[in-house]
C-alpha cells in the first residue's frame, strides 16, 4: 500500500508510517499540502501526518488542513521521539553555529539551545531533510547540523554529535492515518471534531454542556484562528466515544448550538 508522508526517508513520519502499516511503500512529500493533494486526488489511498507533540503541542498546519480538506482520521499512533544532533563527518560540536530542523523538533530542545547560546536554531521543512541538507552542503555549511532520528543519521551517513537532546525524555508525537473517505474501524472509541461558535456570552458553555450532560470525557480542546476572519476562532476537540448512540446524540445537539461542526475522525484510541 502506498502512504504519503511529509518528509524525507529517515523522518519520524516515515517511521510512524512503517509501524502503522507493515510493508507499506512510502511516498515522501516536501510540503504538507502536497500530502493532502495526493490523498484527495486518489493517487494514494492513505497518508500519515503528525498531529500533536507532547512537548511542543499541536501541529497547527495539520489541524488547519484536516478542517479544510475532505479527509477522515482512521487511526492514531504514538511514537517515542528521540532527538539527535547530527552533522557531516568531520564536523565537531564546537564548530556549530547553526542547527536546522522542523519547528516541532526544535521546540522540545530549548534547553540545548539555552546551554549552547552560540548555536542558533533554524526552522526547516523536515527533520531528516535537515540532515540531508547539511551533509550535502558540508563545504558551504561547515558550521551546521540537523536534529533528527538515529535512522536519519544512518540513511545520510551523518555523525551523531549528541543523542537525546530533547528537554524531557517523555517526548511523544501522535500521528494520524487519514483517508479520503470515511471509514470507522471496529473498536473505535475516540472522536475528533472541529466546531465554530458565535461570539456571544455562554456559547462555549452551551457547547461543552452537550458532552458534560452525557458524561462524555473531552480529552482535548483548543482554539485556532480562522483565516480571513480576524479574531474569530474554531475549536478542535477530542472526546472519548466512538460511533455510538450517545456520541451521535451529542453531535446532533452540538450542531443545534454551533455554527459549524465537522467530524475529523472516529477511531480506536492509541
């Protein structure tokens, strides 16, 4: 089965996809939007994207894309993330002045940058791609390294200068497997939704009562700004019920008090 991911071979997304679907063929993409384009066009049947890191928080671009695109979450998976400082052979840690990686990988390594103030973090499109970049451009970038997985160091023949530089060893990223069409797996017990409300007193209270009155546990809720509508927001929430009568009743009542409700996925909780 072909699976689209955002990232180069050796990325954490690559590892998550291989673990979620055994024997899959990875289709790497440079941009997240490209992943969703391939999925919606039918060129790949499924895709895997990171949705949340336990230290850095949500991958907001992917929340926006899940809302905007016609896709559906079928599964999620938690991957333990170990960040390694990787450079081209011959480059020493004392040489470093720049470190490249995905913003969600740079953020959990704040203590490393605080302890090494001469080294500046630089956002890059991918963790493994950052290693590929600094090794391919060693001559022009003798002061640079990337932050990525041990597998990325192996793939691109890089040297690990420091292992496990994340601030907290309980560092996990949650990945979701998405499809173009709705498909609910047996044992689904978690639902992800997005909903919008009018900016009037009590609107959020009424929305949350939909779940509280049914003793449905919300495991997560956060807001994101709506593009083109300054100071207006959409709420993203996960609740711990599957495709059952109680959940359907809650969603029906939520639609009565909300401007917009979209079910992003119904799936077995990881």
